[in-house]
C-alpha cells in the first residue's frame, strides 16, 4: 500500500496546499482502486482534509494507509479523529476541504461503480465536516450505490441527528 500510494499522495497533498484540483488520471485510478480495496487509504485522505500537516504529516498518512493494524497507528488515528471532533479550536481549512472535495468528485466521476463509492463517501464526510447540508444528499447517493458503505451511513445518520464536530456545534 505504501508503494501504491506514495506518488498519488504527494500529488494530492500538493494540490490541497495549492488549491489545484486537477489530478493525473493514474493518480485518480490509484485512489479509486486503493480506497475500494483498503479503507485505511480512504481514512488517510480524510485525515489529510481535517487535520493540518503539522499534526499529521505525509509520513503519518502513509503509516495509516500502509500499516493500519499496528497498535501505534490505531491509537494515533483514534487520537487525531477524537481531537478533531471534540476540540472546538480545530476549525476546517475551507479552501483545503473544497479542493479535496473537487478532486474526490473528479475521481468519482472517472470511476465506475463500485470504485466511485468511497470517493463520494469521503466527499460527503468532508461536506458534513464543513457543516454543509449537501452532505446528506451525497451520503444518500453513496448508500444507493452501496448500502454497505459504513462511512456514508455514519455521515447520513450524524447529519440527520444534527451531530457535528465541536467547532460547528457552538
């Protein structure tokens, strides 16, 4: 997974930092297939969108993607997600998130079912993270394509119940 994701992740992170949203076709294919085969790749992309690079640099994202079952990585991912959700001082970088959403939608548009589902689910999660009501529609779209998509189910449920990260709850 590390070899599979290293170059695509570099391109992804450069685009997030620059606001560029056009990915190479090989990069889009790598992410579409990678997220479908290994949810840890999907989770690393989520973290790249909601956690700043100082707290979660590329080396850590690669660890999450390549070695998701290591105790240390499980604990660190849980810590990062918990802090991001519970700390009202951690607010989204909206430009970064919107660049990520645009790239994810391009990946989904270029990929057939089932490879489009996880990119759509990450886009739905990011929209939910931003407090954008379109998250519900996108999560529902994912569930129509794959009723087993747990991330989409979580986003749909959280949005419907008004659950939001601490930054957006105040």
